[in-house]
């Protein structure tokens, strides 16, 4: 059989996956499904790119690392822009099918939890939310035991001749990344004397800021749509989401700003 655009992208299967559960169905439920399916596809791509970025950092391949970071940052801008589309669903339009979502919630996105893990924010409790043997749990267990992007970055600094502390290069990678005064001093030296490595540092700050921007827009979208109601699936809704705001992924890169 000849490969075609349609068969290569498996469009028959893809376009059959939007199946509203509301009566009618409600008009806006199709948009709601498509937006969230697109989010999951973008999460898959971001994870794919970060895995690639980690390998390039370990290899000390600065040009490719910068190009990959640029792609990730561009995708993050797309993720934020999609919220504009989602906000065209009014509160009443969403409430017309919200109850049909039952226990379903974006809080259950294991790919977003994977993204948090690979960026250095690890919490074993997240794994427990998924049934033993489930695909989501298997993915998270694997990510939980793997080094993070920050670990790859520290390896990159070492490859560029900087004396990264052994307790950091040999750290327990299942723990959340925490600030390090010795790393901050290295970063200050880099900013003052190594413009090439500084570019990588600044792109990581962009990544951190981009994710925080997405979290903020997500919180405001939820507040705009359901106010302070409990989220679907029993989550705390916007009140929980607010607790995730303004917590940097790479704290050392922010801490040095007052010392440069």
C-alpha cells in the first residue's frame, strides 16, 4: 500500500478520538476535548525534546543544546496561546457538560507529572495517584529514578571545566533540586566571564519563566471558568493551582540575580 499523508498521520484514527459524552452533544465539548488532546501531544513532544537536550548537554554540544532549548521555548509559547482559545468557552457553556466529566481531571495528566519530574520537581506521592501497573505509573516510576535536566546541566558545567561539587554530581536524583551556594558562585563566574555558557543559562531561565507563565495563565483560566469551585475529579481547583505559582525550577539561576 502506498504511503499517503492520510495514512502516515493515521488521520482516520486521530479524527475519531474526539467523542463528547454530553447529550446533544454540547457544542463546546468538542473544542474542550481537542484542546486537551493537543496539550497532551505537546507534552509528549516537550518530553522528547528535553530527553534530547539532556543528551546534548552531557556531550557538551552547546549549539545543539541552544537550538533545542529554542524549540522547547517556542512550544511553551504555543501552550500559553492555546489558553486564549480555551477561554472562549464561557462559564455557562463549560457548566453545560462539566458534570459529565465525572472523575476526569487535568490533575491526572501523567505526562505533565513526567515533565515536572524531568525538570527537577519530584514528589513520590504523585506516583501513588496512579494504579499499580498502569501506563501512567510506569512512566512516572521511570522518570522518578532518572537524572533531571538540572543534573544534565551540572554535568555540562563540569565538562566546561567548572568544579561542580561532588555531592551535587553524585546526588540522589529522586530528590527535588534545591539551591546550592557553591553552584551559585560558579554561575556568577560564568555570567562574568563565559558568554557562551551564559547563553545556555539564560535559555534555562527562559524555560523556567515560560513554565511559570503557563501555570499562571492556567490558574486564571480556571478561575475565569469555574471560580473557586472544586475542580473536576475532586481536585482543589484554582486554590491548588495557586500553590504551584512562583516556585522556580532552577532556583540557583534566580538567586544569583542580586549578586551579579
